[in-house]
């Protein structure tokens, strides 16, 4: 039997938290590249919180996935047939081909990956979109200054773990929160945060933050929204900066969340709050990745990958991500 392209498609739009029946595993013929295209056999694919929003009807910053379409997402794999002048068979390429074993790329949004420099999976994590999000979100949006206190929510995740380490490189005091005691130990012992607490066992988030941030908070990198963010706002210092990266606490809500409720702090403290999408810095990716690679090589940034085997397990890997059952960057190993 000839090899088939295995794909995970959107079977129906989820109501609230996604379930297995919202996805469908299908097999199709492996496509052929046209002129200016290449066929890539994917080896790893990424699962990320933003994908939950893409499952909804309508567009936010990008078009949603239609029923029957392949789920979106970053991939890395090997070119097995190329009609593209800049890519050859055998090249390792990071692209956005979605949840499938094979995909066609015209080179837009793709980049070559050198497996001799780092494992190719890192191109989907610390040396990919999550790492770049942390880099630009902290350094360009939040603009921390040495000696300031930086607070990171979801501190053990793919983005938050890098944010905290860059903040330390820049001479800041770094505090985080995470959802298990194991994650808190990882944040403190492996990532070098100055303080962290388990928000699921904390009876009062505000008191926990205040204990760890006695001089207030100068920068808040927000990955979650909800009650965590509510607890941070009263502790923000004069002219503090808030980088809004994600709102995972609300992604599965079936009713519109209450708020925002604490924006009066913006007036009194002259806060600067800015949302961010990493694509806005696309023309600076190469420079940022060179600096990130140096930090990884020198050991100033460490990382952890949580790898699930088999594309058929991608839906559960994604749902587990939303439940918070991982540490670091979650990936699915396809090949």
C-alpha cells in the first residue's frame, strides 16, 4: 500500500472545553508540489493555546479553521521533493503546515533549520515562535530595566519559562506562578526564578504575590488573564508595563467573562498595557534567534520539551495542554 498523508481535521466546533469528537483523523493521498513549492514530511508538530481560538467560528487576528480543514499549527520536517529554487530535497524546514504528516509549502513563512546546531524540535519552542514571543514581548513591549521586579503568569510554560530567564539575564528580579508544586520547583530550581507559588493551592493570589513582591511589580507578562491578572493589578507600581500575551483562563468560557474591572489602576499609576502578536516582528526574527541561540548555547536559557508520540494522539496532547498537564513546550512527534 502506498504511504498516505495522515491529517487531524476539525470535525465540529467545540462548546466550552474541546473533546475528542471535535477532531477527526483522516487519510489522503500525499500531495505533489507544483512549481515554486516543496513537499515536506513533518517530524514534529506544535500544539499551542492559540489553537483553541482558531477552532471558533469567525476570525480574530487570523482566520479560523473551517469544518473539515486540517488543524493549524507549526511543524518541522524534511523536504522530500522540491520545485522551489531555495530549498532542496533533504533540507530540514520549519513551516506552518498544520496537524498532518505531509504538507506543501511555497516557502512563505518557512525557514531552514540546521540540525547540527540544535535539535530540530527546538525550532518549535525556545528557538521558534514561543521563544520569539517571549523575546519581543518582554524586551520590546515590556522593556524591563535591571533591578525591576518582573512577574510572569504560566511561568513553567513554553513562553513564560523563557520570559523569566530573559528577565534574569537583563538583571531583573523574577517572580512566577504555576499550577502544581512540581512546576513551582521547576521554575525555582531549573529556571532560576527568585520566587514562585502554586496558584491552585493559594487561597489568596494577591497575598501570595505581595509576599513575593514586597516592593511591588514593575512588569507583568500576562499569559492567562482571569483571577491571576486581577490579583496583580493592585500591586503594579507607578508606570508599570503589562504585556498581554495570552488569556488562557478564558479560552474555553461558554459565557462572556466579567471585566475588565481594575482599569482605574491605569489612571492612578499611569500604566502601559499592550497586547502582542509575534508576527509583528517577523523582519527581526533572524537577529533575535541568533541572540536566543547564544543564550541557549551558554546555558543562560534552559528549556524542557514535553513530547507526545503519534499524530493520532495530537487531540489529547492539545486538550492536556489546555488542562495544564505539561511542563515546558508540548510537541507531538509525528515521525
